[in-house]
């Protein structure tokens, strides 16, 4: 497992604030079903055991990990599917820091955070990430 590059910070008054990552390093939150393997609903866990990996997924994910980024799977699978999920990821050689279960189902995610958020929608293939143009909604400041 790669070392965890979190930086523990304080504000100008010396109070601890949320940790951050060094410049150029990211926390990647990667979906499982429909993103790194075939899309399987929680109601069919027997299919999860033999799920087919999408081409390029393993190399892409492991490349992020080996590049010093933090790799987390963020899935709509529930906690009762933890063993199946971990066994499948490990059997196929995925390198990751952790799994977050219970992502809301249904898609159309809108994330609000006090930290920088970048999103990439998986569209059927993996390649090098590059900046693209997407509309971003922001809070309008009312003076």
C-alpha cells in the first residue's frame, strides 16, 4: 500500500482544519458497477462474483494508486455486500485505499463541498485524464 500523503493543517489562529493533499495529488472516488465492471444491481449479488472487468479499468485504477493518489471505491453497494466486493476487487488485483458503501442510488449526483471537486463521467472507455469544459454551478454571492 502506498503511503498516505495527507497534510494536517491549521488556520491562522492555530486551530486544526480538515487535512489536505499535496499539490497534484487527488482523492479519486471511483464507482464500481457500470464503471470498472458490468453494471449489476444490489438485488443480484450472485452476479457480482463473476462480474466482467471493463477494458483498461484495472490499469487505470492501479496507475492512479501507483502515482501516489488516494483511490477509494464509492459504491451504491450496501454493507452486506462488503465481502463479495472486497473479494472481487482483490482477486482481480485492484489497488485501493478503501471502499465507501451506500452511495445513493439513481445517479444524477450533485456534490457540494468546501474542497475542490472535479468530476469525470465514465463513458465506456478509460484514457488519460485531461481538462475539459463542463458547466459548473456555483453559489451566487448576494451582497
